[in-house]
C-alpha cells in the first residue's frame, strides 16, 4: 500500500453538486450530475472505486493510474470485470475536471 501523508494545504472549491463518497452509487451520481450540466465535486477518503465496501469487490479495475499508463491499464483490467465495465465510463470517471 502507498503511504498516506496528512494534507496541510487548504483548497476552496465551488460546485453545483457535492458528492461525498467514491463508491459505485456516488460515482454514478457524480457522472450523472456532470452529464446533466452541473459542476460537480466528488470527495472520498481514498480513490474513486477503491475505498469502503467496494475495495474487495474488484472495483480497482475502475481506478487506473493517471498519465501515460492509463489507457494500457484500462485495457489490461477490462477482462477482470467479466467485460461488464464500460471502458468509456472508466476513462470518464477518472478525468480531472477543467476549471
């Protein structure tokens, strides 16, 4: 596991919708709100799809690393979902919002 460091900086954000939690329901709610045109902030104690009860449920397939390895990770993890995960959604769920 990675090392967690305490956050000391403060960030203020404004949004139409605040979603607390990164499990499947919260993530889908955030995606739906964004698709409906709302600005959305999703906060979670870990990474989307990897904390809480979803951690042992193979949802790590939803949280590929950022950067240049992202596409390869999505492709490699897709078979672990039984091909039930939507790769387009996985890509969209991890995108950083534009400000």
